[in-house]
């Protein structure tokens, strides 16, 4: 390795006790060496003119934070659409629709509507006829925050092709009429329409959104993102865009979501599946759970595939030497994934390939032990608990207080030996790794909390491990990438903000 070209000076370096002075020498975007210093040595280093010194004393220096599960293109599309995640009244939604419609775009799009924030009285008037009155002359659709349902006015219903899809899936009678009247499409019908929704955005819009994602990643201190992409008819274009933008301010690790791995193999990609859904989402009542929903007792959600179908899909990737990634939220869906991998374990080295069963929202301790034994990994979202957890949060209204407080069991899964990484599932929750760290440390359920060091590991070395990058990323160690996230505040992370980021040895100051 060449001689170091700069040095980072810290008195609060992750892996050292607070107050211990330490220097990290950087060369060619890598960590050249590091050691503890005395006060005299630190002064001498600062006075030296031989090397550039980044004096980061007074700030917390972490390994570069990595978000291990992001729908990056969809997050970018939310940035260029109208984000309605924070609204909770019909009047606010009407104002947002009118503001977006005033832009004059061919399609009026809003995203992030969170029904859990609405009272039943406020939500009741929201229907297709109301949406038609808001925008009668153009397609209008509003994606939900959980990403498994959306509202369409009549023109959007027609443009997206909801009617023919209902007929194809043999959804008829009262169920079809209810979707038409409400304008809200969910379940298998919605999952089958994701391509049409994505394809309503142009290539230029997708790229513009991705550039916004990279800027947001810099702002919040992310040095790496696992991009779970592959929606719509233009998968190759999207995959190529992610590969092109990799390293342009942030490392982008692509997981290619597709019905089969042929395109991923042709493009020589190492990771297949992305967020390939075994079930749906709690907010849409489509997560597959063993006991009925508290607010919809006739439903236990749904599995999207039979065991045989899921096994064939997973093995198609494993047999090509690819890491495979699935989405499983409900305990029934997690159980199906484990059952399928149990059958595949005799034919494939799962410990080596590190398959991912992401989310694990309602996973049990027994299931966590099974995953650890089989070598199944997971990107979890601590922010889900912060947003919707607890005995009185949105999960409680869907699941009841007991299941809600036991949801997103980060600490339990870690202690069971399961390899867990941290993530946001953006666009579902914002790109905000420090919020993820705090959510893991201060989970509503004390049994599911982790300490500071473990929380950092979720978003650094564990995230790198999930992507088979643990030999180069995620640690402050010799030979590793010179990626750091620098934070104002102490190790409680309460009230802290990212103040700067060092990516490949280059310091970029960030405010706010």
C-alpha cells in the first residue's frame, strides 16, 4: 500500500473508549494504519506539515454506514412525486393533489399515504369518485406507504389496466366492486400491477430520482446502499443505471429482482431476487400470519407462492451461484421460506451463499434459531418499530397489542445468532441510518433492544457481510475502505445529526 496521504484524528472513534485519542492514516481510499495517541503525539500530528490532517475531535466517528435494503429507484420516484407521508386529513390530501396537478404533468402521482395516521372518519370519503372529482381529466394515483396498495382515479384505473388484471386473476363480484368503488387496489392484484405503475415513469424521471437519492445518501451520512431493484418492463435499463452510478458518492450494491435469473446471469450479476415477495404487508392486510388480523378477523393475509413454486424460484438462483433475497414479513411467510430452504440445504451450501430472508417483522425466536442454523441472513428495519410499533401504534390496531410489541424483534434475532443487518426499506421509511440506529437501541420492547456497538454493527459490518463485502467494508481496520460517518453528539445518538462524511478518504461537510 502507498504511503498515507492524509490522517484522521479522533477522540471518539468507534471501537475505542470515548476520550481516547486515535489516528487513522488513509491512502488511496483505504485505511493504511491506525493507532492510539498520547496528547503530545496528537499535538505533534496537528502541527506537522507533512500530511493533511482531518481534525474530527469532538465528534463521533463511525465506520461508514450502509443501508442494507433500499428500493432506490422507487425512493427517487417518491422524491420527484408529491410525498404525502406526513399528512393525516382529507383537506391536506386535497391540497397536495391540487399542488401536484398544477404542475401539468401527464400523470398526477403522489406517494407515501399512511392510513395508520388517519381517523376512520377522515379516511371514509377517500374513494375513486372523490379522486375523479379532484383530477377528472388526467390519471391520478396515490401509492401507500407500505408499498403494497394504491389508490387510482378512473383514468388511472384504465391506464394501469386494473380491470383486465382483476379479470385475469378471477377477482369478481363483491371484491372487484369494492376495489372499483374505493379506488384502492391491494393484494395479488396490486402485486401484479407493479410493472405498469413503474413503467408510467420515464427513463429521465428514474435517473433524476436516483441522483436525488445519491444526494440524500450524502446528506444523511450513508456510504453504501443495497439497491433492491427490478420492477417494470425495463429491468435491464434500471440495472445498468445502478451499475453506472455505483461509486459516484455512494457504493450501490445491486440485487436484481426478477421472475427468473436469466437476465441477472447474462449481466454477470452476483445477487438475485431483491425484494421478491413471499407475502405482502401488515398495512395492506396481506402479510401472511398465523392468527387473524385484529381489525380484519376474516383475514390472515396471503402467501404469494406455493412451496414448490418458491423452491423452484430460489433454486434457479442458487444453482447459478447467486445470492438469493426474499421478502417475508408474517410468521407464516417466514416459516414457508425456512421450510423451503430446509429442503434445499442438502443440495446447496447455504452458509457460503448467505441467502437473505428480509424483514422478519413477525418472526419468532424458534424461527431465528432455524435461520441461524441454516445460514439465512436478514436485513431488518428497526425504524418500522419506531414508526408503527408499541402497544398503541399502527401495528397494534392491525395485530393487537401483544403481537405489535413483539414485532421487528431485532435484539432477539441477534441474540439467537442470526446475522442481521440494518436498513430503512426506503421509500417505506426515510433514508436515515442514525434513526435506524436509535430505533434499534430504543425499541418499544426492551427485550428487542440492542446496545450501541451492536446497533452500529447492524449498519456497518453486518450489512457488508450480507453482501459478501465484509473483507473490504464495514470496519475501521487496516486495508478496509476509508469510509466513515461523522456525527455530532454522543453514543446515545439522541438528538444527533450527521455533520460530515468521509468517503474513500474524502471529507464532505454536511449541515443539518
